[in-house]
C-alpha cells in the first residue's frame, strides 16, 4: 500500500520577515507589524519580538509595554499578498494538490510527487530551498501521513524547520504534547481535562471512555482519535472561504450614532465588493462589536482576546446576496437590536454561508431589465443577474478599478458618513 504524504508549509513570522528582508537595518531586531497606533492590534511579530512575549492579535498598547524598544511597522498588505503569490507559485512546482490556508500557509499532498521528485524529506528540502531562492524568506515544513500531524510537525520545527514524521513515529510525537496542542481543545476543555489528571495527549488516549466523556462530552471519542494522530481529511484544492469580513478599531471609544452607522456602511460596501470580485454571494450577515470596557481579569497571564468583551449577532438574508445596501441594512438592523448603552472600540461586518454567484441561485423574476445597448439586436435578451443593488455594485467596482478606489461610492445620509480613520482595518494596515 502506497503511503500517503502530506506536507504543511508555513512561512516564519511572515509579515515581519518581509519587513526585515526589505529593510536590512531591521534584521535581528524586534519587529512588530501593525499596532502602530494606540488602538492598533499586532498583525505579526518577529521571533526577536516574541522573546519579549509579543504575539499576533495582541493589543498594541500591551506590545509596547512588553517591548518598548521594538520597531513598530504599519504594514503593507499589497506587498505581503504579492510575496504570498510568489510563495504559492513555488508550492505548485512540487504538486498541483495545494490547499491554501492563508497568505503564508498551505497543505500540499505530495503522495504522487514522490516517484518523480524523490523521498518526502528530499521534497521538503527542495521546497524550502526554492522558497528561499525566490523570496529570500524562510519557510518551515512538516511532513506526515496526514494533515493533523503534518501541521503539528511544522509548528514543532519552527523557525526554519523541516520535520518528517513516519507513520510509526506519530505516537511518540503526539503523546508528550500538552492537551492544548490539539485543535478542538480550548481553555475550558483543557481545564476539565487537567482537573482529571489528563495533561498530555497520551493521557487522553489512555483515559477510560467514562472519564473522557465526563470532560469532553459528545466530542470525547473524536478528540481521542485526533490525539492518536488519526485524520483522513483530504487536501482540498478549491474551496469557498467560510466568510468575507471587514472590521476596524476606532481611535477612541465611540457612542456617536453617525460614526457607528458610517463605519457599518463602509464595512458593508467593502465586504460586498470583495464578494463580487471573488464571485461569491452570501446568505448570512454577522455583526461583531467589541466593547470599550475591560473584562475583570485575574493576576495570571491573559489572552489578548480576553481584554475587551465581544458580542456577535447574525441574521439570515432572504436570498444570497453581494449587495452592499442589503448587507448594510442587515448590519444596521442587528446594531439597533443590540441597543447598547455603552461605548464600543471595534465594529466588524462579515458575510458567510457563501456560494458561487453563478451556482444557479434563483433569479429575481420582477427585477428591472437593463436598458438595451446600442449594438444589441431587438431579438436578443439580456439575462437578469442578481438585484439592482448588485448591478449597481458591479458598476461601482468597474469605476473604482479604472479610476481608483474611493472615487465614487454609494450616497449615504449625512448621519451615516464614515471618517477615514473609521474605515482603517484592524492592525492599522494600509
């Protein structure tokens, strides 16, 4: 039986490493991308910054407390996306079975490549060399019989790592790891396991079904299987994103209805434009709100996500849509239903339950047909695609593509104008 080989590739401190590559004076220095304003959030931290406890998603003020001498960089998402395309082009030199996970990360099924390119470990070496030659950056690689173990192997080898796990080595790799190393085990599940004496994945594997179910409920046996390293998920080369979202952290605490409505309008339009460009429509709109008040925290180490309480609300649209006006209406409705009486520091809007815009969604029977154009013959018909709002959105997209973003946008009421700072994305990335 032919062994299955999955390779997990993950760039090392990607955004920060790109900045260090492009600015030699930053090499060997603690570099923190994002968090360049008081309300910013860390998008990436170099390994030199991580020594001081700085991590991605950490509030900027906390990063400055931990690493006051660090180099804080605003970031350049267009540049990072361009480098990402170079990296993913390298992956395709080794297999066409590539599942992108993010700008800096992917699974590769190299099972069929072994006969042509050599042993799995040799493929890993060659892939690392190819990425280094093409981008000047390091990528860590984990290779194993499945996705779960390959990802863990990759993380254990960082930075600049290369770790191959043979089928008979899976148990030895996983057994001593803490329970939180396994996806599906969060802080609360960890606490329940630890109180029962299960601190490692080996303990989870050996536990009785009764005590494991007491800690993990209905998911107990599924997590035990993962702890044994069982995972039959295929590498999926084409997949719909789970959601498309935009969010921003305000430079100050906000209660003003104008700024809130304006920010939600800007986010809804941005989400709709991204969905149209990618060819998606969505059925669910989600509103995310982060409050300005802090949680009451204990004295121990805290997660950056626990500093400020977050609320999420969602609503299902009557039909799949990529219409900014429709998404905006849903987001504003969710906001009004919240009826908050306190200030907020972050607002976000996302569109989920996505499907292809050409997947055969029912067309609007009563939508207004577009006017005939000069070269159209009388006998020709024009198919109606989506709502009038989506048609308008496509027109705005075309104008923006030709003349620049922001040259024209939907008119909103005076009370719903968004300031430039309100439209900045989390992490102050421009």
